[in-house]
């Protein structure tokens, strides 16, 4: 039996330059397209059906990390 889990992503991406803002926008767009909902401006959450789904989305997150900034993931 799999358990529903929450995957929370916290991030701090610089937005000083035009390139930084584009990068931050792309990362937010990826999160929304991947099924995350915004809790706060830099905090997004999605529901996963078990650890297999968490690992899948962790891999997708790693593939789409921004060039600069800090991104953290918490699984509940």
C-alpha cells in the first residue's frame, strides 16, 4: 500500500539581471507544469503517491535546476 506524501520545494533564485529573471521564471514555470502548487512565492508543493513518485519527481527537479541560487526539497 502506498502512502500519499507531500513534496515541498523551497528556493531562492537571484533576480538582479534579465538572465536571472528569465531563469527564475523558467524554473517556476517548470514547477507549475510538473503539478506543483504555489504556497508562497518561493515555496511550491505537490502530492506524490509513494516514494517511487517522490524519486521520479526528485529526478525531474534535478534535471531542471536553475544555474544559480539555492533549491531545497522536503518530503513529508
